[in-house]
């Protein structure tokens, strides 16, 4: 939905009223394309906010089907969606929020070639996947395509958020932070997660995406945010580029 639509000003009136945002930033969102990888606890709120905010094209990727245990935190879905592919159920829910965005579905794991092709067609990537293999592959493809990456994670009562932007030669990448030979990510099935923690991190992922897409504000590039729900505290850690990183180090 762009500025020519009769309901455009009303739908986005709260954005248009924001200092530094207004119609120019909203139009940038209408022209933007975002890939959301992982439509679970993090991808659910992030995708909802991106669609509601007016991002013009959302590319949705997940390989899983909706399970009853997902409904505790994956707010895109309803009980009637159980058994349906997440990409299909997500697209239905997002279209119900805002009919404006174009929604593309990629059901299944994307191999290296497919991942590179899809990332090459978007402006930004949000990664809410739950395994290191996918995260490292997404990071590598983002660095190769010089596309910004917003990465989130949540487990138990804790959440993390980081922004990597390979357009900036000084920015670290995901592989600078984590070693590929490191231990596998802990999962919610075995360790549990407090439902709203995924919403907090997913919402912040959407915030960082909107800042990167519009140029409004200062993105959290090169920083790691840690959120502890039990104490209510957040901490920011500056991340340094690994000059020997096998993914992003310049020769």
C-alpha cells in the first residue's frame, strides 16, 4: 500500500506523525523487501510488526508445521492452524493484518544457491532460526550479498539481539561472534522459554529492521543486546570485527 491508496494516511497516521519519520520514511517501507527466516517465537512478532508497519514485500521462510506446543509463544498462529505449514499459516495471518504487503512463501530449508538467490532479492534479512547451521549459512549469504542481518535468540528467561551490516567494512558478522565449531544452540523444547521474552526480542528485531530500512535513528550495528526477564535488566556489549574471520575478513 503506497501513498496513492485512499486509506494510506489513515492506516499509517501514527507513523506519519513521528518526528524524523513522516511520509518519506513510510514510502521507503512500502518499497522495501525483507526476508524473515524462521517463523517461530521470534519471527512471529517480527513479521506481524513489519506487515503492520507497511513493509512492501515480505519473504517468509520456514520448514516446519504448526504444532500445538507452538501456540504458547508463536502469536502468528491459531489452534485451527495446527498441522498447516508455518509459511502458509503465517501468510494468512499477515494478510489479515494488512492486505498491502506482497507475501512470498518459501516452505522448506533453503540450500546455499536458493538462499543466495532469495537474499539477493531483498533489502534486509531477519534471522530467528533455531540452529547454528542455518544461522551460519544465512550470515555467509548476507555478507556475500552485502545485506544487513538482524539476528535474535531467546531461551528460558533470556534474549539476545544483534545487528550485522556488511555494507560497513568495520561491522563484524555473525561468525565473528560465534565459532562455527561451537556447541549447538540450546532449544526451547528441552530448556523452555518464557513466552513474552520471544515477543520482546522479536519486537526489537522489527524496530532495528525499520530503522535500517528508513534511515531513521541509529541502528544497533556492532552491538549485542542481552535481556534478562527475571531481573528486567538489559546489557549492551560492543562487538569487534574478527580480522581473521573466515567469512567477512577482507584480504
